[in-house]
């Protein structure tokens, strides 16, 4: 198992290296754009203009800018200096200094030195950043003091049960098909850096939050729609994709479909 400090250094280095092309890669992937839209719509049903949000692994600030423009005051954190530099440029060029603050901070050691408020109405982490955490329960414990009573945490993680990957077993790709079921971290590679990715079930996330939190909604992404590595699918099969998307939006918050997919988003509310 990779040393935790080395893991952080590798993850930070990988995403710093990718920061200058991150937006281009994200916006050119049709499926990622689709999923980000669903994620943002999901979160929007729980937020009010004027509320505050702490974002973990904010990356280049794509979501921070979006929610700031929806009226939230966002404190964005990331441990990759390159990502924060891209966010800084967005904040300055779009005159969002009164809406977005930011600082370098690891979610494994969540200690905000530039915290603009005592506690936040929402904590948000998008697109599997927390899958780089070896101990997700520890991260969730560190979130709790920064969340108001009645506040909500919205976490988007890469799911362990992806049916789209399972069907590749018929192509003989047994290792790929069941790779997410590993109990240990799965070796990942990005921009010349190697680090571990850990897969957590929705049930394990609920357990980590404990009895002081209530599940408000669990939603899958990619139960019916193809995962991000199949971004060519909508162009090649437009009618089928339209049908799959309609089916997903109709069923992705209901059991058992909300527990299988490429990703899932879980919203937990802290009791008063």
C-alpha cells in the first residue's frame, strides 16, 4: 500500500501537471459534460442564494464559478498548486473576488487557515476527487466541524459497481471488468504520476457519516448512460443515447439503480 504522504504528493503532482489542459479535456468529453450538468442540477435543489459552500478538490474552479454565479459564496480548496493557479485566474478575470475565496488544503488534513466563515451551509466534492483518499471515514469526520447544523454534504465518487465495465467480460477483459471490486487501492496513472484510487460504496459513505446525518438523496450517474471513457457513444448512437438518458433520469434515484453506475452523488444532511 502506498505511503499516505507519497500518495498526496503524487496526486498533487499529477493534477498540477494536468491543470493547464484540464478545462479543455473536461469540456471536450461529451459524457463528462452531461454528468456535470446532472450533478449541478442535483445540488441546486438543495441550495439557496446567499448560502456558503466549502468545496474540496475544487480543481480549476469549474464548479466554484458555476455555484458562485448561482449566488453562493464558495471557499474552494485543493492540494494541487497548478489547479489553484487556474482558479485564481478565473476569479480575477471574471471579477468573482467577492464570491470565491480559495486556499491550498488537503482533504486528508482539513485545516482551513483562510476560512471566511465559521461553518458552511454546504460541503461539496465533485467527480471522484475523494476516491484518492485512503481513509474516507477520516475525511468525513474532518468535514463535520465545518458544516452547520442542518447543513448538507454533497459528495460525488467513482462507484465500485459499474455495469458498463462488467459487460467487457464478454470481450475477455476480465481484469478490467472487475477492477473496481478490489479491497486495496487500484494503481492509477496520470501525467507521469502513479497513485492509488479507492472505491467506496454508498453504504460505506452513509456509515461513515453516522447517525447524526440523514440521507437526503442518492443518485447514480452511468447506470444506463455510458461512462466517461465512452464519450464517443452519443455521436455514434444518438437515438439510443437519448433513450438511455431519459431512462437514467427517470430511475437513477431509485433502488437498485442508484447504487450502480460509473459515479454516484450522495447528499447527507446534518441533523439540528
